[in-house]
């Protein structure tokens, strides 16, 4: 071994350099990583060294005992020279044993010092590792708390506690952190709805989808909000603004319109029965031209009767989730055949006595007449029974009008009544 300061040779076991007087460095400079890898190997080596020293010392003691026994067996008659030589060997052996014991103690002292240093270094390493773990955990906690998921967790916790002001602030922070995540919009809209601010939730979603027309999850979240806030009829209108590719991705929210059994391109001359069909969906309809919703008349298998006149049917199909279809609409016209011009008696002619004028009125019709030669309308005199023939010349005209206001042809009679 060489002194680290003056580079002089130092005998093994010495603790100080005889040349410069400085302490010998037994333990190498501390390197935590190297120490962790080699500590166990060093301990094992030290243990093996200790066992070897013990074996050597025991062997020497056995040899000494064997030599002494042999000296006694040679007898007392051995020469003085032999005794002297034997004495010198024993003295040498004793001196060697003393030197070996001193060296062993030095080694044990050095070994104890190394073990103590190793324990101290282990404690330092453990403390460093613990500090690293704590710092890493603290860093992770800080990063998580400021991440999207961490902010969302705080927002949800505040919402569950009905601390809506705090929840609203956190949800808005989460949206600013990631504008594409749909769950932050859903959470904020729910907070608005919990405070009876449904319109603000609706505005939130409508503005978001207008800026992210390709965000499928955001569209789904928007339509789910419509369902929760009883705005079902907004769904078809929203879907009407997307392209075919998006419609395929949003197929769970697409419901086909009801099918009508009658076409509205023709005029019917009798009462009709309209049937509506939708694949496993519930149908709601109106007959007054208003838009249907889930509170409108529910369709049954009996169908819808289309009476005389013009009737507008609007209908929607609604699936099990409550998602409605677009509104289907048809306008039907039913016109009953109108009677020919009404039958009137007596016929045109000259009369010398007053003959009652009678008009035959079919069921479902009303007759209107005039006696001044003008064409009758529904504003003219209503026929209620036989009319006395007026004196002089009379031009009598009469018309039939059905329940829908449709008029028949006009019947004209020219009477001349002279009672002289």
C-alpha cells in the first residue's frame, strides 16, 4: 500500500505513514452507487479473510504442540546442542505467534472500522433514497393536482358537496386545460342545471360543438345534456347540421322518421285512414299543423282518420332513450263529390195562383237563395222550408253548400204570378 500524500510504501497493518506521519486511509472515498453494488461483496470477502486467518493460526498452534511432543519423546539423553536448537525453535515459534496475534488484532480493528463506515454509509444512502422518494412523491402530487384529471377530481368533489361556485371554477379550469375532453363540459353543464341555469348549459355546448365540428364525444355529450334537460327536440336539429360521416359515428342518436301509408299528392273523395309505422319506436303526432313532441298524441294501431277538407299531419318517432326523429309532415285533401244543382219545384212558368216554391236539400247540405236575379252565396237567404211565390215576375236562384263550404251548381227558375 502507498501513502496517498507522499506515495511512500506502507507495510500492511500500519495505520500511519512513517515518512509523513499522516493517517492511512483504510476506507475508500464514498461513492453511494458503487457502495450499494459492492457492499455485500466486501462483507463476504472480509468474512472469508477472517476464517482464513483463524485456520492459519490454528495450524501453527497444532504444529507447535506436535514439535514439543516429539522433543519429549527423544529422551533426556539428547545432546545439549539439540536442546539448544530446540529451544531456539520454540523461541522463534513463540515470537512468530506474538507477531501474528498483533497483526490479527490490527486487522480486526481495521475490519471493525470498515464495518462501522459501511453502516454509516448505508444510513446515508437510505436517507438519500427516502428523501428522493419523498421529493418525487411531492412532485408527482403537485403535477397531478394541476393536471386535467386532478382538476376534474376536485371539481367533481365540489359538485358532490353542492359547492357549485367552486365546482364551476374548477370545471372551467379543466376546459381551458383541455378543450377537447367532453366530461368537463358535461360536469359544468350539470352544475348549471343544478342551479336552474339550463340555458347557460345549452349555450356552453352549442358554442363548443360549433368550434369542434368533428368532436364526436362532444356531440354525444351535448345530446345527452339535451335528454337530461328535456330538450329532446333539439337533437334532430343538431344532427341536421352534421355531415354524413359524423352521422355514422352518431348512429345511436339517429332515428328515422315515421312512414306514412298515404301519399299527399292526390285529392281524396272520401274519408281516409292513415297508418304510421316506425321500427320499434313510439310515434307522436298532431293534426293541427303544430310541431309534435313527447307530450303530443301518442299513435295507436287504429290509425288516424282524415276527414273532408285539408288536414296536416306531423309525426315523430322516439326511441327507448327518448331520442326523437326529425318531423315527418304530410298535408291531405279530401273533397266529397258535390251534388248537382238542387232540384226546385215548380218549374219555370206563369201562374195565376200562389204556388209554394220548394227546394230539395240533401243530407249534409244547406241551401241559399235569391229572388232578385243575383247568384246566391252563403251570405244569401238560407232556405228553411217552402217559400210563397211572390207576385209579379220573379227570377229565383238557389245553391247547395256542403259542410266544408263547397257549393253545388245554381238552379234558376223564372216565375210569373198574376192573380187577376
